[in-house]
C-alpha cells in the first residue's frame, strides 16, 4: 500500500470546545441530594431504627469542595438530575433521521476547532470519535459526525475509558506519520452525567458533560500557528 503523504509530521492545528448552557452549582446539588436523603431515611425509618438499614448521610458544599475542588458542573439535562424522583439525565427520544445527542455536541466542538484552524470540512480526511461513554455501539458516532460536517474519507469510534482522547490523538498522529491522511479530526463528546450515580454521596459531584475536538494535521498542511507533537507513547495496565 502506497502512502499518500510519505514525509508527514503530525502537529495539532487547533482545538474546539462545547459546553452545555446549564450548570449545577454545589448549592443546588446539595439541596437536591439532601432532600433525597431525607425522603429515603423517612421512608425506611423503621428498618433504620431496627438496624436493618444504614441511614444515608447528607452532603455539604464544604465536603464537595474539600473532596474535589469542584464548584459547579455543566450538564445537558439539569432539571431531571435535580428532581429527587429521577436523579439522572433524561433526553427526549429522537428518530433515526435526527442526529444523536452525542454526535450533536461532538459536531459543535468540531466546528469550533475547524473555525479556529481556518479549515474547511472538505480538507479533513478522517474523523475519530474517542470517548469513554458511547451513546451506542453501532453504527459509529464518528460516521454520523462525519456526515453532519460533510467530511469525505472515513470515521470510526474508539473507547479506552478515561484515556480515550489521548489514544485518539496518538492514533490520528500515527495516520499522519504513516501517510494515510494529512488532516484528522479527533472528537471527544462526553455525557458523563448519564454514567454517574447521583444518589451516591461520595461521587455524585464528580462529572458533568462536555465535548472537545482536536485537529491533528501534517505540519506542511497545518496553519503557521500550531502545536508541535514532540513525542507520543501509550500504555495500559
């Protein structure tokens, strides 16, 4: 197989970001969580009194900030997360003809990266969606992002838990080094609010929702202002 760009050197041309409009402050989160705790303990008062269950402990803003330093988190579905009868994100079901939620926020971050690089979508050769929580296993979210942006070439999804984005960047750089592409868009949309236990005092404050994008390109093709990739190494354990 002949490489199209045999002397390529990968660099990062631009990055992009999408954050949801809604944010949950620690005060709001604690108010909701403590209301749930009070309801739960009241509902199971007899079992708690008999020693058959352990009473849930309330949280506090001071506890959250000492444990994590987090003061607020961006989320896509605020009302249902704070609703003590739900306490998880809820999204309206979309028809197959409509873009998925994960792809939608990924496209927003990708467009930001392309604009910052002054790059047209037709110049991109590949799309990698690298994230820890995929909305579905197939068809690939990356192909949906590719279609929404009008990118020719190819796309596929990657999942390496919390290191997905770094693996995606190295994979894109390797495509550049191998001469198989000169512009690769790495998109990392994360709806971590859907994988968080909002009823757990010790962890309910950790995650929110976000999407990022990184445009990895051949140095000869990239804009003059870019970041050099000095080296890469992957390791799992």
